[in-house]
C-alpha cells in the first residue's frame, strides 16, 4: 500500500501547473549577406540566443542588400546592426556581436 501512496503523491506534484511566464525578446538583425562580419554576427547571435534565450525570442533578419529602403527607413546605416525592439527599453548594437557581455547588456539579459 505504501507504494500506491507514493505514486499518488508523485502524480499530484507533476500535475501542478507551472506559473512561470517567459518574456519574449523581439530583435531585428540587419546584415549584408555574405559579408564576413555579417556571417559572424549571425553565428554569434545564434549562440547567444541558444544559451540565454532558448525559445524566448523572435528574430527577423534583414538583408540590406535586398531591402535597402527598409534599412534606411529603420535608420540603419551600418551592418551588421542588431536592434532590440521589445521589451522596452529598445537598444541597438553594431558589429559582429562577438562581445557577448555588451550584447547581453543591450538585450537586458543578466549573463
């Protein structure tokens, strides 16, 4: 009988709803496809997102060679550039994103 009671206790522990809410970080990465720094920026951001954000992010990658007017409308003059859109406050960081502490700080993530 003790075995049955233990199983019942385990079920109630596992059945409890999780109350944790995740904040989704919304970003735009402006690149010049094929450019060495843009390739590095994509790889560095992918590693940062995998390690620190898991599934808690939304990323839009914009190739300024394909969409130059979009980049100009968004105020982007240099690639690669990362713009944090949400949550507030927004932030921008320029470069290949190899300085992880600066990127984490700009994204509001404690590293």
